[in-house]
C-alpha cells in the first residue's frame, strides 16, 4: 500500500489546565485525497487543522508529512498552504500581485514568478482578471484568488478552513465542484474543515466526523450516511428519525424492538452480539419512509408501520418533507418523512395536507440499528 502523506499520531491539544480541544486523535490521510473534517462548532476540527498548518503546536503526539516529523516546525518550513474562511486577500494589491506574494517573499525572480502566477490564475479560471483589485471581484472570485495564492507554490497539502461558508448557496455549490476539479487537476492532497455536512458529502472522498475533540467515525460519505457507527454521526450526517426501544426477540437475523414511547414494535437487522432485553435505537432516514398513500408496501415481506397525522408540510419542489405526529403516543412526537411530489398522478406528498391521517411504512432493512 502507498504510505500516507499525512500521519497524525495520538495528537492532543490542551488549552489551560484541563480543556482538551483535540483529544488523542490518530489519522492517516492518503496522497491526493480530498479529506474533510466535519463537526459542530467547538469539536476541535479547526484546532487540528491549525496544528497541521503549524499555527498551533500539539501538547502531545506527532504529526508526520511524507514521513518527516513536522510537529514543531514553524509554518514557513512546512510544504503546506492554508485557505482561510475570510479569504485574507490584500485589498491594496491586484489579483496577480496577491497570487505572486508568496513567491515574492521567497526571493523568486520576477521572470520566474510571472508565468507561475498566470498558470495559477488559469487554474482557477481567473486568467483575464490579474489586473483587477479585490474590491472589483465577486465573493466567489475573491475565494478563487485565495485558492490561486495557496496553489501557486504547489504545496504537498492544501488546508481549507471553512472556505465556502461566506458564499451564498448557489455559489457555494459551484465552488464545491471547482474544488473537486482543482484537486484532480493539481494532484495534491486537500484537507478541508467544515460544519456543513452536505458540503463535506459533496466534495470529500473520506470524512472524519469529530465530536468533543475525538474522531467519532472516519469513512467515505456513503458509508457515513448508510452505516453510521453511532448515534452522534447518524444525527449529524443528514436528517434521521430515532426510535428508542428494547429488543423483545431475535429471529432469522432480525431483531424485534419494542418502542414503549410509540406503543409499537419494529423490525430491524440485528447487530452483532445483540441479545433479548438489550436497549437498541432504530434510526430511519426520512427518504427511506413512505406513506401508504404515495407508495404501496410490498405484500410478500414484513414492513414496519406507524400511524399518524400530518402536522406540517415543507414544500421543497421535487419533494416535500412531512412532519407527522404519531398516534397513540402521549407526547405526540414528530416523525420526518421525505416524499416525492407528483401532482400529475394525483398522489404523492403534494396531494396531502395538514391534518391528513397517514400510515407510514418502511422496510426493516432500511433501519439503522444503533446500540449506544
């Protein structure tokens, strides 16, 4: 196997006597990988990125880059560059001067700098705009300037700290595609910090989900979504419904789970080592559920059912999200169901309205069994 370009070994970062921003994290990142650190504010992801950049020094542990120990090396002696959330472009310089700045401070002659700058600008599709000032650019263009300035020195690793959070949704989605394209074209490792799970899923080949300074799970996007390792990851990556209960029986690889709050029994694929009497949470993604009005359940296999009343409908164009209050539950919990809209056929979520009685159903194999 190809050795990783970045190796983080048992890294801890303390602030003060007791607060651990990063807590014993170990991680390998492959060459030319697009890796995302995902998590809520305060989980330690930016602190970990700053340690990779050299802006923070680990309290414990080691950081290797291509086998070289860079744990205590200053930022200018690391073959990495960082793109910040705020862009940090110099307003008094032209676009070309901004991009050339890093080469200029290293003493590179202008004759060598000019073609490298133009190449970097072409790379981010700003070739004709080298003479403009940052205040003459859009937010997306300023972010491209920051990318070009970071890429012009061809670092081994590009660090991205919430690089798209200041952009509107449409522009952010366009820049996500640009980042993926750049990573393929440039052929270097990208490590991005974000709290936006959709953004991480769209760009990264692997994602590390952080919780309270630790890595809760590392996996490709599809595995994180379909097979989360714990409740925190399941809840943070995408929308999900949780049904807490107790295992009443096991049969043929299936667990029958009694959810007292809903006065209902549900079936789910039994996780390894589960026993009768154990506590078990079933997670079901909203798009894995349907109503009997929009899709008929199969007659030849068991399905889970839940009766309720539509409390709210969020119309999202192609789909609607139904918020269904469960019948028979004392506190009337809401269950989210994502359904297609299809007025042409006179059915689908668009044909439902608040107050409508519905029966929800989902296949047992569509549920996610969570032991913790």
